[in-house]
C-alpha cells in the first residue's frame, strides 16, 4: 500500500517491524490509541509484572493493518461521543 493520510509505513524506524508476522505495518498508530480500552478489538493478553496486571499487545496487529484504519477511527469517535 502506498503512503497516504490513512497509511504510513516507516521501514527506516529502528523498531520496524514492531510486530512479527505482518508484511506491511501501518505506522500511523505507532502508539495504539486503543491501549487504554478494557475491551479493545485487538489480540491482547494480560500479564503480571511485579505483582500487577499489565496489558500486553505484543501479538496484536489490529491498529497496524491498513484495512483497520476506518475501524480504529470509528471506535475512537464512539468512545469520545460516550465520554
């Protein structure tokens, strides 16, 4: 996919690829805007770090797939609408 307002791939980033198993990663959501959601649609797991629960998104690629750009924006719009 070509870089645009809905998709940007930064292959020069020292962290690229941040998630394994994805051929093309949309870097627009480098820091996931859905991270704070309890029931985000991504594939996350809860781990324990120093006795505290922590959301781990290491195996999640939901916001990094180009076809999910509109889904992420719709979720964010709904979240802010309900706030």
